[in-house]
C-alpha cells in the first residue's frame, strides 16, 4: 500500500508540473487535482489503526472523489463534461458500499472486494471515455493503464472473495496485483501527458496552417488539406470545383484608405466567402488579396452559381470601418475536376487563368475555365 501511495504521489507531481506549464489546459488541472485527492484517500484507507469510519468508509469516499475529478478532466479533454451531480453520485456509491460492509454486514473481505469492483468499474469508464477518441495512438497508453488497473482491482476482488486475506494463494495474487497497480498508474500518468502533448502539437500545426489576418488557411494549409480533399473526392467519384477570387483594385484601397482599412476589407471578404461555404469545403488565402475555395462534390455549373451569388453579395455589402464606407468588388475564376482532373496544382493554375480572364473582361465578374 505504501508503494502504491508513493507512486500515486509521484504521478500527481508529474501531472501537476505538466499542468503548470500548459496554459489553458484545464483537463490537466483536473487530473492533477484528482490524483492529489486520490492520494489522500489512499492514505486514509491505509490507516487501519484509526477509527473504522475513517479508513473503512471516508477513505473510499475521498478516493472516489479523486476518480470523479480525473473522469471530469478526461471528459473535458474529449470536449464533453461531467457535472458535479454525477461526481456526487460517484462518491455516494463508494460511501454506501463501504458503509454497508462496515456496519450493516461487517466483512472486511466483502468491503475490499466491493470497493475493488467499484473502482475497477470507474477505471473501465475512464478507459471507455478515452477509447472514443479518433486518434487512438494519442490515448493508447492511458487506455491501457486504466484497463490494466481495472483488471487488477477486479482480480483482487475475486480472489479476496474466494480465499480471504489469510490464504497463501490470495496473498500471492494480492502481491502481484500490488505490483501491477503502480505500473498501471505510471502508464496512465505518462499517457495523460502524452495526450496533451499531442493535442498541443496538433494545435501548433494547425496554427502554422492558418492565416493570422483572415483565419482562412494559408498556402501551407491549402497544400496539406487540399490534397486530402482531392483524394477524398477522387475516391468517392465526386466532382471537385475550385474558385479563385481576387479583390478588384485592392492596391487602390490600401493607397486611398490605408492598410488597416485594407485589412478590414480582407476580413470582411473572408466572412462573405465563408457564408457561401459548407463545413466540408475549404477556404485559403492564396496570397495578398487572392483566395481559393475548394468545393467538395460540386460540379462546374453549381460552382458558377455559388461564385455568382458571392460576387453579388460582395458588390452589395460595403465595409464600414473607421467611419468610412468602402465599396469593392471581386473577380472569380471557376474550374472543375470534371474538365481538369484532380491534381490540385493544375486546378489552381486553371482557376487562376480563368480569374485573370475575368479581370481582363472588366472585373466584377465570374468566368469559367
């Protein structure tokens, strides 16, 4: 038991240190707090020389509270939540079980078995919460730790029921379990830290793909995400349309009103474009005032209608910024994989050519390529 408490304290320190260096990672703070509370609960339950209510009842309640806080952090990591009523129910379940086998039907074996099964179930619930995540590699270590810990507690409960605490065979199994439990706790701690590290790595990668001014993808993001969209539509046998868009006379806007107004125009244009897109479509700022839209499953005729709606929307809605009303228009080129294939570079080159044809034809229009 002392080894288990020491390992719990060690993993708590690891999680607490990780939480201190991760701004905004509330889930890590719940994990660290849950481990602190669990350490207190384990220490209380090991004080067998004290009052029974302390080590045989309240210790399990505190341990259950710690597990509830860990589960709350796991669900928060998975973009879900766990209300305080549920945490209260988790604590109440552990307390009632311990009370029953301490005072109603006094039996140390039954109490240890029942609470073991209860906390095994809690660990399986934690594992199931993480197992729903799509990125299995990120959660595999923590899931394995929770499952192993749950199995160890369950096996310990079964052997305590069959052989009691004095039988040599039960003592052997209990010793093996006490060896497995700390290893599982270490696996859980490192798994949780790994999950957050991968989450931060993913966020940093996404930030490197996003244009800071408009929130659209940048060129690097377009190359990475665009290839995935092209491969997805090719495998599904769907059309992929590309709309290239350029704000007309944008240099004149900057020269007349200044770059802050020009930036406001680009942000306004981005909002106008996003209003015409669906969740599976992509938008990227290709450079300067030029944007690229990828429309999944849309043929050229439908893409032309989307582009025309967008052109009319941009022309009709001016930008209000710094007390000025700035009107602008956009020229667009539309191409489709039905005519140009699924190579992203070829589609963009063809769309760029169609867009410049629209500019040469007088701007504020849509041309098909």
